[in-house]
C-alpha cells in the first residue's frame, strides 16, 4: 500500500469523480483507476462501485477513507515536525548507483535552490525503479538503463564507464605496470551483479562485444548488493566489473585497484525516467531540469 494510492482514493471520495481526482492530483484518470484497483486487490474489498452515471463508496470504502485520512495526516505531521515546515513532496525511485553516488549530491545542491521540497526515495535495481514509474507510485526515477516502453520518457543526464576492480595485492600491483586487457583477467575469480541491474546489463554487452561468454568466467559469487561486492573484493574473494563511479571511494583510500577497460569505449548513461501519461507537478519539473543541468559540466 502506497501513500499515492491512498491520496488517489481520498480524492475520488471527496470529489466524487475520477476525472476531478486526476486533475487535482496532476495524474491521469487511468492512473487513478489503477491505484483504486490496487487497493481493492490488496485489501480484498470492493471500495468504490462505478457506473456510467455515478460512483458509490461502499461501507468498506468509507472505513478505509477514515483510516487513510488519519494516515496521511500523520505523514504530513511527521514531515512538518522533522523539517520545521510543510514541504512539497517528490516521490523518487532510484537504482543502486544513483541512490548511493548521485542522489546525495543532487539533493544537497537542489536543497540550496528549493528548500521547500521534501523527497521520499525508494531504492531497487533499474528495472524495479522503472516499474515504479509505470505503476504510478513515484513521480520519477533515476536509473542506469532504459526500456522500449513507449509510455516512459528516458532523459540521459550523466555518464559512467565500466572498470575492473581488484584487491590490492602483489599480483594485481604487478598488473598495474603492464596495462593489461580484459582477457588477462579471465582466470581470476569473478563476483557478478544480479540480473536486473543496469550494471549487469552493461557487463553482458561488454562480454558480447569481446566475444566472451559468461561461462568462460570463473564466477565464485553472485550478489545483489553492491556494497557487499565491494567489501568482498577488499577481502580478497575475487574481482568484479563495476561502475567507475561506485568504486571511487575505495580507490581513493587505496583499498582496491581499478583497471580501465580501454578496449570498451562505450559510455553508460544514467536516465531520468517519468511517465508520459502523468501530469508533472511544477516542483517535479523543476527538479528534472535541475538534474539535467547539474552534470552538464
């Protein structure tokens, strides 16, 4: 159950209209309908009876309405209590690398421009972040891959590259002076990202470009947590292909060694994703423009 779903339900009850609820919430009518259906499915209850002439709120619907009002009031009270003022809210989905290495600096800088905006963020892999845009639970997402879904708009805002990350030991320190290529690492134990992440998709494209099958890698572990992969590298479990942005911190403190993939010149894009069928609120448009401009230099 999401706050967005409850907001949609409350609006339908109060305006006695799906179209009016959509207009006031800056959403499309199909999105409002989808939110109501999701609530009814999750609660296993009919909440609103809709005909061509009118809508009728059921007894269970009025029961949820009273609870939903209290829940949203509690949310608003908490936001006001902890921030000192009532703020505009942006619900944002983020995949792993944008969540840890891009969003913190974006929010810090954006806060200096618009200090009346508050963010709710949800982290997942790239496909999960895109799905949140599609189901209407977020205003936008930042992620590391795009799909062919025609209802989504993908705006590239930042670039990254792949690197090989290894432990700091005598063998790899020797490699540093030899300018190795990727095939020199094929016999090493590999730790790979999970399917669904933008990094994993980029790795698959790199291997295909090098005419190397995944079965040729000595995979010792597959992990869905980037920080676990990094710690495993530091502790000597194996090596990995990772985003250059994700290993900058450990590279600076000399806890890992980083080898560029010079034979793979393709740059990876990170994208702002929003639903073309969603009417974006002014402060959401402001944030999208800010993110586009932030990395132009």
